[in-house]
C-alpha cells in the first residue's frame, strides 16, 4: 500500500495486521481522488474507521489542510502512528483512539469539509449512525463531501441532510459519495476551534 500522488506520492504505508482491517485498494483510492478533484486542496478531513489512515494521508499529500483519524482497534492505531511518523505529518494529522461514537461527540465544535467512513461491511447500521452523528454534532460544513465505503451487496441510502452525488463500484467495493446540504441553524453557535 502506498500514497498515490502529491507531496508524499510513492511513499509506502503500513497496514494493520490481521483480517479485521480492510485497506482500500490503491486503484479504488486513485479513482476516488480523481473524482474528488478540487474538493481536496485545503480540505479539513475526518477519517472514521481509519484503518491505516491511507485516505486521510492521501488527502494531506494532495493538499488537504489536515486530518483527524478515528479508530478503536489497537492494530490500526499502531499503523496510523507509524504512518504519521514515517511521512513526518506532525500537527497536520491526529488520531483519536476511541469508539467512533465517543470520538464524534468529542469533536463537537469542529467543522470538516471532507469525511470518509469505512465501517466493517457487516455492520450496516453503522452507516446510518455515522450520517446521523455527523448531523447531530454539526461536524460537516454545508456542501461538505462524505464518502462511504461498503460492500456491493449493501443498499446504503442517504439520510437526513445528505444527497447522493456519485456511486462507483470497484470489485466487491462500492464508494458512495454524498453531499451534506447542511441543516437549519447548522452554523448557529458553531465555530471551528480545531487546529491541524
């Protein structure tokens, strides 16, 4: 696994050991970032169920302002820390070693423009819950992009203030791209206190 393009293009990334983490294939990641295009430079990135952190690190390599990664698995946490250190990302990348529900709650007051979520494929309920929690805590700016990675057999539909903008299949994987429309009062009393 490697960073595909940008500042760190070609650099190798460490993957977590075992069978519980499923890194996004380089081909799918490359295609996704081509689709995202101009949404990546200067983006504030949130990577939920980050695994190796490859999505966040690819975004930073392509000009994102910084990224917060979330993963509760010890193997994934170790891989993410190694990758942050190997690329020398410093304050541009941070890791929350928490269950995603607690992690998202702890980020209230932060605003992100690009988010990735790649839950365990079998846990279909996580997809709707992630969309709901991002909405409840107002973690996305209006117009932000949310990318959901899921099995081709899963029927993932946007809920609440999201609309489908694209869906692509790569082997057994589907990348569903949503736009967050925002919500009434979504900017009320919210200011981004986060630093990358």
